[in-house]
């Protein structure tokens, strides 16, 4: 039996998680509607495990995970997400892992998905350090000092955005080829580009 904090802005999801974990496994649960409330509760009670959504009002799950692991580097966190706001669930869950979530579960989920993630996270025994570990520093492309995890996430986000734009918009090389091959009727002709 563990003390678990559930943080999700969706009351139905909180109720579903409560039903899965409280009735069958006898865990003691507390709930929060957003990251701000969740952080306040965590600082007061130091739960054995936190299950948090990623996309929430007031403070999203990524920001909350960053603050929680800064406050307690040994925090056990499970991130759940269905994606949204233009982010795939896999990207937001990957970011959650990069910032300290031990396990991730994609919504919608089955009860066994949650039970397995909870039992795996609770089975991880971490030594509680005397002091939080130093934050590794990395330089981004502009020479700005960033924590390594921030730099890694920034690179992933930029790569994802770059791939999207390259798939939607032609590159300058494609446009140049289109102009030079206009007479041949290539797909990037001036006529097709609205000129």
C-alpha cells in the first residue's frame, strides 16, 4: 500500500484512477486538479508516488515534473497523456521521461496499464541523496547555457517542428528547381506556386 497523488484536470480520469488503485490495491490517494495544487500537496506530504497528466491549466505536467524533481530528485512520477495542443502524446511523454518521470502511460489506458506502471515505479528503490545532484550544463546553438535536459528537449522540439515545416513547405532548393524547370512542367512551377 502506498500514498499516491493523482494530478489531472479531468475529474473523470481522477475518478477512474481512484477506482483502479484504491479499491483493488488499497492505496491511499489524494487528488489535485492542476500542477500548482499538486506541487503544494507534494511539498506538504511527500507522497510515495505521483501520477500526473501533462496538459493542464495553471501549470502543465512537464513544468510540474521539473519543479518536483528539483525539490525532490528521488520523486517517483508516472506521466499520463493523450497529447493535444499540437503535440503528439509520444512527444509529450518522452519529454516527461527526459525531465524525470519513471514511467509513462498513454491515454486511453486499461486498468492493467496503470497497475503495472505503479508496481514498477514503487519497486524502484532509490537512494535518497544528501544533496540534489548538480545540474549538468550544455550549450545550445547560440552559446546560451542550458541544463542538458532542457537542451535535449529543445533539440527534439526543433527537429520535430523542422520536419513538419519541411513536409508542408518546399525548401528554397525545391523552389529554385521549380523556377528553373518551369518550362518542363515540374510540380514546383511558378504557375502552381500562385505566381
